[in-house]
């Protein structure tokens, strides 16, 4: 304000001086011309500075204001200060937005913002991956043009603040199950949260199947046991004792099957929950193989030719109990799925000077068709359910083997040919054996 007043005073003083000089020189016309010249000078200066201001306003943000003296200089300085403040605020807002974006990118779930017309304003990488979209191409397109599944469109139409999430599958990302939740917010916008729940759904299905399988596996022997015990009870008075003993014997066999099933289930559950097998416990390979051979011979009862070859490392490092259970399962299967007179070879060998060891069981039994091989370690998976049951199987043996081997960083390899036999091998890494 003072600068404006000062400029006005200077202009008035100069005009007055010019007029006074004209009067003193008794030249009225000269005095008027001088005053006009001074006034014009000030007037033209204002126009020139306004022009500079207009041109400055057209330059990019951040361009320094023009320099000027007096009132205009003060005005330009004030503008410059405001510009700097606005710049700092803009910078702050950009940084905030950037932080927010990076936080949203780091979220494990997909996030998408739709405008009032349901066009995509922004989405993070997880949302792109889940929904099969591409930010660089699909941003600003309407989501309803990109995802046309009727249940999704219905959900968007009816979504409100408390809408339950929708589970659906989209052709843009086949085979994946997605859970989507819409939350409307400011100015007609909608926030979409997307999560890939394929794995969760698989787990839920597996849990359901597992419970159904266990119930089914227990139900049959339980029904048979009950039936025979009731028959034996009813027949107590008028049936010969040998017949009653036969009923009870069958009931006992069925009870044993249930017991075996429950033992296998408990083994599996402890394999899932127990701490990993120790790396420092030495298991003597020769002693372990001798035990397995003894078990196999007892199970075979002379029906098969059984040989043992041991050229492998001296010790295994891990849990003796778990390794015995895995090896016994493989060897037991060879006995149960090899007809009488067949051959079974148990072999412990080295994989090479600096490598691990391999325990393999070769049989000349019924073999397995190739389409079953990848599923053998699934719980309750059997190639021939009736045969497995007759052989006293629970369908959990190879699942136990797989778990034990995984816990020892070993892998199971299966080669088999129907009618010719199978080779099941447990291959251990170098750090699990010692010579
Ligand atoms: P089970 O208790 O039924 O034997 P496992 O998990 O041990 O269950 O084996 C799964 C299935 O794999 C068996 O039901 C059988 O069909 C097949 N199988 C396993 N070992 C052999 C083998 N040595 N020869 C032929 N089939 C086998």
C-alpha cells in the first residue's frame, strides 16, 4: 500500500513540477505539454507492466515473476511468494498421494476405484492380476465393459455399504476364484476390493472331502462289526460256538481295520504338526534296512522272494521313527500288491560321491497305469478300492510316505508298468546322509 501511495505521490509531484516549470517560464502550452508527457509516461509504464504480467501468467508454473520497481515490484514479489507457497503445497500433496499409492500397491489384495460412471479411475497391480486387466490400457474404461459376467454386473447394481462379498470367476482369469467387495464412497465413486480365494476354496473342499472320506472309511467296518456282534449276541443260545467265534473273529478284523485307519490318521496329523526332524540324529541305515526286511518277510510269510542290497551311505540324518514308517509303507505295499511267487528287492544305494542316498523298493507285482501315478500320494486315493481294502490298506500309506520325505527334503519317485511291477524310490539329498 505504501509503495502504491509513494508511486502516486511521485507521479503527482512530477506533474506539479512540470506544470510549475511551464508557468515560471510563462509558457502555458509548454507547461501543459510537460504535464501531459509525465502523465503519459506513467500511463504507458502501467500498460507495459500489465502486459508483462499477462505474458508471465501464460508461462509454465514456477516461472519467476517479472522484475519491476515501486508498486508493481511489490505486487510481483507478493505473487512470487504466493507461487512459492502454492508450489510447496502442491509438492506436499503429490508426495502424500504418492505415499498413498505406494501403500495401496503394497496391499496383498486388489484395490480399484470406479468413478460415478463406473469407469476405472485407478487400480493396483494385484487388482490387475486378479481380474486379468492392464492398467495402462484399461484405466478410464468402464468396468462393466471389461467384466461382463452377469453375477458381477448384478452385484455392482445392488451393492451398498453392507453388501456381502461376491465370489465369482471371470473369463479374463480362467480357473481362479475371486472374492469381490464393493464399497460406495464420495461422489458416486465405488471402491472395489478383490481377493484371489482359489487356494482357500481348494483347502475348504479338501477339508470337506477329508471329513467325508474318514466318515465313509470308518462307517463300513463299523457297520460290519456291529452286524456281526449283534448276530453273535442273537445266536448265543442256539448256535454252535465255532460259528459264534467266526462272527466275533470277523468283528475283530473290522475293528483292527478301524484301529489301523485311526493310527494312520494320527501319524499324518503328527507329521503335519510336529517340529521338523532333527539334522543331527544319525539313523544307522543297515539296522533300519534289516528291520524293514524282517517286517516284510513276516508280512509276506514266504509267498515272495525278498532280497536286500545295501551299497548306500552308512547313516541317514533325521527321525528314525518317521523313516521306518515311510520305508515300511513302501515295502508293505510291494508285498500287498505283488501276487504270490513274485519278487521284491529292497535297495539302499548312493547317488554319487558328493550326493545323497536312494532307498528303493522294486516289485514284480500288478503295477500301476500311468494316469494314476500323479495322484497316488493323495489321501485315500486308491487305484482299486476293493483290492486295497482286501489287502488291509487304508489309502493313507503313500500320503504318510510323502509327508515324511518332504520333512527330510527327500522326494518320492515312482516308475510302474501294469502287469510288470513297480519301483518306488525315496531320494535323499546329500545333507541328509553320512558315510
Ligand atoms: P493303500 O493303503 O490303499 O495301499 P497307499 O497310499 O499305500 O494306500 O497306496 C495308494 C494306492 O497306490 C494303493 O491303493 C494302490 O492302488 C497303489 N499302490 C501303492 N503301492 C503299489 C505297488 N507297489 N504296486 C501297485 N500298486 C500300488
